[in-house]
C-alpha cells in the first residue's frame, strides 16, 4: 500500500487516540509531531488519517445511548492519578459469555514512553508492537479470542520514558487461566473494569543520588548558579536583550564527572531559570546560547518554549554574533 503524503499545517485524525490534530513537524516517512489542543505529541504516520474513522463518526449518534455504552468512550476529563503503567485485558461478552479480550497499554504517568510489546503462544510470537505512548493516555494493542488462553499465552513488555532519564520497566508475564479471573479492577485513564497487570518500573534517579554523595554534585552546581545569577535591584534598568550561555562549561566546573543526561538536566534547568527571570522582568527579547553540536539541547529548548504562553515566537536563524548556535526568543 502506498503511504499517504502529509504536509505541515494539515488537519488530520489520530486513529488510536480518536482525536483531531494539526501537523506541526514531519520528521521522516514514519514519524511526525502533531498539535492536539495546546500539546504537541509524536505519532507514527501509520496512526494518522485524513478521514475520520467510522467509530469517530458514530459518536454523535451515540450521545443518547445508555450509560454503559457511554462508559466505553474516552472520558472528557481524564483523571490523572499517576498510578503507573498497566497492561489491561478487557473482557468482551457475546450472549452473556466472554468471547474475547481487548488488550490495552495504559500510561498513567506524566512522561511519554517508548514500549516494545510481544505476545506469545506456545513460545512463538503471536503479536508484536513497538510504539510511543503520550502521558495520561492509552493504546489498544490488539484483541485475542477467549480460547487463546488455553495456548500457554505470555507477555513480554519493555517500557522507558522517551528521554531515558526517569524510569524503565520490564514485564515477563505468563497468563494462567486458573488464576486469571480472580478479580476485575477499575483501570486508570480508560475507567473500565479489566483484568490488569502493573508494570514494575525502576527509577533512574538513584544513580544520580549516589554520584551526588560521592562528589557533592548538587552543592557545586548551586554554588556556580549563585555566582552566575545577577542580583536584580528594583531601581535597575534592565537591558531589552538578554543572553544566557548554556554551554556546560559555563554552568559548572563539575561537568567532567557527569554523563550526558545529567549535563542536559543542568542546562535545561538553567534555561528555565533564565527564561522565567526574563518573563518576570518583562524583557522583550533574549538569546539562549546552546551551540550547534548534535542539536539535542536546541531541540529540547524548542519543545519547552512551545509550552510558554508568554513566548510570542522563537527562531534559530543565523545571527552575526552567534551564528546558528543560539535561539532568539521574543516575549509578549
């Protein structure tokens, strides 16, 4: 099948999320970023359509249907409980008996996640999927027939936050019919009664804490920030243009003991502090000097800028002083 060609600014429909969106960026033939309300999320091209799906079109006609049918629709106001990540099996009944199961992945966290999912029968892969899942959302992975429970089903699932800075988790679960039907749980986000398994995740923060105890990392960073942060007096007249150097060498002398994720964390923290100060001072324009490099820091800054309502616009155009190594930010 020939892949559809999309363009920036085009209105599309997200098949799995059942939402309309606008294309903000196209990364490649497989991945793009779309705007849903005030949020920008990554989606695969295979999950994007120009046409509203049949289930979406039927929703207005279901507005007067019975209450149980309404429970099957995504809630208008999702309750964000931060309970974690779940694999849930929703029983589907036919003639009063369970005939199949819809299998969902639930992300009840504040982080977008990458996941690798495998469903096995008799130690052979029956279904596999690798995707992204945005915060406080869910994805229906696939459906299985009831009789498949007799074929030694098992699930392997690996998850991590997309920045690989906060957590990762792994599930290796055999589904045994004899203890599978013990209890139904009200599953977060989708608010349905399902048989569920919680993915056990491991925080990646302890590694950073251990380093802090050994080298006094936080104290040194705080010292540097205090030395570099100007004292602002009420009667001072601030310059209309402000620049902040985000090169790690300019932020801390302790960078030699850090890994890439720790350095990025320090740089983004300094970026937020500088931007918040500029907003508080009613500055008109400021420059964030991030250098050229791999573009990782610049990309993260641009993502964060989109969430600030005080930012009128920003660009990474050529500048006589910074070249392409700085982002110009215009505030409202």
